[in-house]
């Protein structure tokens, strides 16, 4: 005997709401019905999935592993339904797209207007969040695709390249480094760096992209210096690119910005000076990613093509 999709959905809702009553309400069933469904699932699998002691609902280790697999199964089932409904009609109906905050305001506005004109039946739901959470939502089936910056671990995912986004150095207008046409990455290692807070992939991408060959022949990068408690940052960490630029413009330090943000007018003229980095690998790659084998693969590729055309 195999578990039913309904039973797997009960387990997913129970894990989300941490309460049999709340999970039952979310499933539009009675609490006894949901409890019975979970008990039957445990019987089929021959293992306890939920620890109900002390009035708390906590998944056991077996329950956690079952939930992970259940989310994959439910996502595939939802893909099946969406594929049947949208057969022969690409980018029609609901499509859930995630985008990281350092891309969304610079890539989406013009692209979304064109998408609406080209695919009037598309109902696009957007979620802006950090990469790790978007990938988690993608793997669990809560998203159909996401726009992120590479490199990133793409195990179990497919992707389509959109564009290469250069990483630029930003300094206060009166800073000595602003006098040069370009800035060597190693020139930043002793500067007061203002970066986005941990969790934003742009922070890691920018630091890792700024590398150079040390006098001894070894490769170094700003990421190495950022890891030292006595260097880089001085306790400053911005929550957004707007805040970061304001801090640089106030003379608090220097930073690294994506070219798409600068081209969108983020750097404040007269207060912030932007210079290219003297490096052939100071960039991040923008891509659309989706679950491998997803029925939305063709639509995700269409989105990538649309974004690529608008970025050209």
C-alpha cells in the first residue's frame, strides 16, 4: 500500500503550522480527519513521523526525511496538473517566480511590462528573497523558477544563462582611488569596506570575484581579508544596496556594486565615484533556475530569453 497525496499534504501542513488544529484548518478538514490521515501514513511507512509529547508537534528524524521526499512528490504532482492545464499555451496561468533583491529592481520592471504584453494570460507571482531561501522554496515546490546570481550549488536544478553582470568598485568622490581610471582589486584590501550583510550572495560573489596573484605567486581574494576580524568592514554591514550607497556617499568607506544597479542610477552622482576593477573575473552570472525535470522548464527558458533580450 502506498501513501496518498492527501496524506503527504497533511504532513507538509503539519510541519508548517506545528499544530494539528491549524493544519486541519489549512487543509479544510476536521482535526480528527487530519490526525487519522497522519496515523495511517505512519502505519503505511512503519515508523513514527510526529512526536506529539507535551502538546508540541515535532517531526521525528524519519518524519523530517519523509517530509523532504513528500515535498518533492507534491511538487511533481502540481507540475503535472499545471502542465496539463497549460498544454500548448506557454506562460499562461500561474507562474511563481523568485528573485534576489540585488537583481529584482534592476532587471524586472521593463521585462515584466513586455511579458504582460506578450503573454496576457500569464499570472506572475513574485517573491523577493535571499538566494538560500529561494532555492529552498524552489526545491520544495513553492516556486516554479528563480532568478539568482551564480556561482551557486545547482544540484538537482537546471538553469539558463541571462547575462553577465560586472562587479564595480564604489568610493566617495574625494577618495584617492577615485583618481584612477580603474582600481586593482588588491588596492581594496586595506580599505574600510562596506558590504551587504551576511546572507546576501552578492557579498560573497563580489569578494570572491576580486582576486589577484600575490607576490609569492599564490592566489588571494578580498574574501580572505574579509574573514579576518581586524580588517574589512569595521562593523558596517548594509541591509540593502540603497543603504550601502548612502554609507559610501557619506565617506564611511568603499564598496563593490553590480553594474546593473549602477546603470539603473543607484550611485549618487557627485557623492559616489564608480570605477571598473582591473580584473577579468570581477563579475557574477545572472541565471534563471528551476527544478530538474520540472514541467515548467520550457517556460523558465522562455523567461530567461525574455530577460536576456531586455538586458541586451
